[in-house]
């Protein structure tokens, strides 16, 4: 083929397919090679077949015309297929020697099939075989060379076999080209899907980190402003809490960004898990929320542990932001198959988006769904709000859709 690499990516063509049908490129080199082979081979055949018409200027012009048409085989495959057949039929009809003249027809029809113009390739090959049949068994009486005789039917069988072989090879190449195109599309789609999943994971992680810390900072900033004059010591405590919450948020954001910048490196700090629930309780307490912990979390896989921690963190953040209650309960239970996390508050809601109706709740559901779990969130019949997460303890491996 004329090009060894595809799309400027440096990938070898045998992995992603040769650039068949690329109308933006002129196949100069392959056309020049075919022209040299056809002219040289036909000249040799003319000397080895003395009973045929000697190859003269007209014969060479017909050979050159059929070969030159191949320059347009990617842009106009139908015209080139029929054009090479016409040039070959005129050459054979003029009585010139048989030789590699059929190579131009083979390449022209091959390009038509690969370009999806199968009807044109089959029609051109049928026209060639029909014309050859007429010339070799009927019109030979009136065509050069003189005293010619009909071709044996065995020779016609060989021509028919040659025509079928061209068609079969062309169809095989077209099928392979289509498979290469499907593989490239699937690889591109898989790459886009992985990029989208990574962006979603980063956005979810940043939301969970920032939403909780900023909620604590917002509450403590309000407390500090309210008590700045009347109770400076309490205001100082609020400012200290703001400093600690912002420092923790900056540390977690830096960890997420470090992972984003260098995806192949291990994170500098371990990902948070349910073993940090006491820290969440302490942070909630600094925001004025009393949290009761019930149950002992089991040892979890890192992905499940992080998801469980973020679910509890987001649920407590929503209580701080959207509930009128200053009391919440976190219940942890598990069996050999699944982990159940329940976060309750007694309400009432302080706004229409109580319980969280934006990215936080969607992020919790996405985290649970990625592990094969579920999230249920909504008002309780007796008042208040409940978030119930069920996460499997054995995560099924994700299928690789490539």
C-alpha cells in the first residue's frame, strides 16, 4: 500500500487497517509500480507470442491509459473499474499479446469493491468476461491478427476462474476493511467512555470533599459572625474549626488533583474509609450536629470503603445544609453478602431541596451503582429524612467493552 501509517498517529497499518479508499491521497507510487509491471510484462509477452500483433505505439498507449486511470481509483472507483475494463477490451480486441494487462482491471475492481461499489465491480468484471467471450469465439474472424482461431473453451474457463478469484479477493478485503473500521470505532468509543468515567469520578470526588467541608465552614462562619462581639472565645473556636476544615479539604483536593495529574502514580495518602467515621462525627459536631454511631464496619475492599465513607459524608452534609434537626443517627450493619448504611435525621426540612436533590444525591447513587449497590433516599413516614445504602461486599468485575 501507499502509506504505512494511518491518521498520523504512528500506529502500523496492520493493526488498524491500511488507508484503502482514502480519497485525500493520490496513489502515485503503487500506480507507477503497476504501470512499470504492465508495460514491461506486456513487452516481454509480445516477444513470446509471435502469433499475436506486435506491441506498437497504440498498444502501449492503451496499456498506459489503463494504468494511469488507477490514479483516480480512490476518488472515482466506479469510473476507474469500467475504464480499465474498456482499455483492456480494446487491447485484447486489437490482437495484442496476453500478459499483465489484466492487472489494471484487477486493481480497479478491487478498489471499487473496497469502496462499497460492489455492483460496479461485478458489472465491470462481467463486461470483461462477456467481451472476451465474444472476441475469442466470434469476432476473432474480423479482428487482428489474421488467420486467428477461436480460443479453446479450457482457456475461457481459466478466464472465468480468474474473474471469480478477483471478485472473491476483493470481497474478502472489503470485509476485512469493514472489520478494521468497526474495531477503530469501538476503540475510540471505549477511550471516550473511559475519559467520561474518569471525569465523572473526579467531579464526584471533588464534590463530596468540598460539599462537606464548605458546609462546615459555612455554619461555623455564621456562628463566628454572630458571636464575634458577644462571645469572642466562642467565635475563636468557630474560626479554629474553619481553619481545620479548610486544611482537611485542601489536603483531600490536593490528593485528587495529584491523582489526576499523574494517573500512574500511587496516591500519597490512603483513600478515606469507614475507619474515619469518628472524624466525620467530630466535624459534624463542630457544625452543631450531634451524630450517634451504631454498629461496627467490617473490613472492606478499598473501592467499597471509599464509596461507603462518601455516602455517609454526603448524607451528613445534607443534614447540616437542609434539615432543621441538629441530631442524626448513623447505623452500620453487614452480613457476608452486603453492607447496609442508614443515616436518619428528625427534620423538619429547611427548604424544598431537603435531603439533597442535586449532584450530591446523584453522586451517591452513581457510586453505589458502580459497585452493584443501591441508594434509597426520602422522607420517613414518621417525619425526618432517611438515606439507606446497600453495597455488596464482593464487587463483580466490570466487563471490558472493547
